[in-house]
């Protein structure tokens, strides 16, 4: 009887596999490892391959503009800041606003005179050494009053903008988030305030105020300015709260305060910032308008609107007394409007 061939010995579970030299790892331009080598390396070799492959992914070179690794996505704010730094409109307007802020805080850096010191003997005189802008009808140095007038105008504009932005954002954001009766009541109140003419309201409300400080004017601007910001904040919050990440946070049990502060506010605040930046220049011109009409700031406060009002009667004999404060007002308002336009273009994803 022929002898049966002996079957090959099967490896037992308790007997280890014969060791084999590991193949070369996949890196750079090297060749791929053999199948047997991959099997022989076991879990350790697989982890080595994954580690080296992951390291190569982390070493992706920077973008063509040198902004950083391509595998790290930038946020909306970082993209906006990158665009603003390359926008000449933002750079020019920012430098002008920075100069205005500096002279508002320290006007004595470029003007050593006293804005309240006047000499009627020099009334309506033109430019002289040390007094490049001449004198107004009261004999006051126009250059010194123009420099010191920036402090009041910028302070009124900044304080009014902050008050309007905070009040309007809070009321509009809550109305857009909760909706219901709160939203309906706030919408009707907003419509009532929109129906009030700003200049006419200022003439009525500020005519009964006897204080010569800036706070009644700021309070009036906040009172009539918050509905615009409120409506914008409301619409932005309504749009943002419908996004998937807000719904996911709600499904995970996040509280209303956490969703408002963590998820909704950072993504809904961009339109408010744009409108507030543009409105800052509008509030500066509104203060000058009310002061020109005699219901805003009152002497002895130094303001561009007061100087324009007092110099308007000498426009034929001493036009320089009107042109310099009016020019400073126009440049300031234009700078803030240009800044707002640049911020709007940088924060608008549709313009990318």
C-alpha cells in the first residue's frame, strides 16, 4: 500500500510565528514594503507607517502668500484682518483716525495755545507766523480751536456709537433669539422710533436742556440711534440660530446663555460692527449739526459745530474761520465712512 504524504504542519496558537525582517517604511521616494513585510511588522509597523504618514501631512508647506500651513483653516476674523492689511483704504483711514485719537487725547502736542484765549483786536485776521489758520470773529486762534475741537467731536462720536451698539445689540439679539411676544413688542417700538426725524427730535428734546456738557447730546443719539442697530442684530441672530452648529448645541443640552455667548454672538456680530463703524462718522456730523443749530453743545465748549456756526456770519470777510473747522469735520467723517466700507468688504463672505 503506497505511503500517504504527510500534510504540512499547521502552526499552533501557542507557537509564535517565525520572525521576519521588517520591510522598509513608506517614506519619501522609497519603494513600498512587501506584503509579507507588512504582515511581519504587525501592529507596531502599521503604527510606524501611520506616524510617518501623519508627520508628512503636518509638514505641508505654507500657502503661496506665505500665510501659514494650508492644513490649518483660517477663521473669518483672521481672513478679514489679512484683507484689511492689504487694503489701502483701510490703511489711509486708519492712519487718519489714529492721528485724530492722538490729538484728542493730547492736543498740546501740536497746539500750545489756549483755545479760550481771544483778542478782539485780531478779529478776522488772516494767517500769521505761529497762527497758520488766522483768527475768527472773536479774535480766537482758529488753529488751536480746530485742534481742541477734535477732542469733543471724537468723544461724542465714540461714546454715542458704543451706547447705540451695546443697547441695540442686546435688545435686538434677545428679540431675534427668543422671538414670540418679546420680538413683536420690540418690533413695534422700533417702528415708532424710526418714525421720529432725528434733527427735529434733537431740536425738541435738546432745546429744554440747559447743561453745556456732552452727555445730553450723547444720550439723545443713543435714544434715537439704537433701533437701527437693533434691527440689524435681530436679523443676524435669526439667520445664525438656524445653522447646524447651533441646532447641534441645542440638541446636546446647551443652555440659552451658552448658545448666545459661545455660538451665536461671535458669528452674528460682524454686521453690527460694520454698521456701527459707519455710524460713528454720522454721529460726529450730527453733533456738529445740532451745535450749529444752537441746541447741541454750547459755549464755552470747543466744538467744530460751534465754530462753524459762529463763523458762518463772517463767511465773506473771513472765510478761513469757517473752512478750517469744516474741513476737519469733513475729513473726520470721511475717514470713518471709509473705514466702515473697508471693514464691510473684509467681513462680507460674498465679496471673497
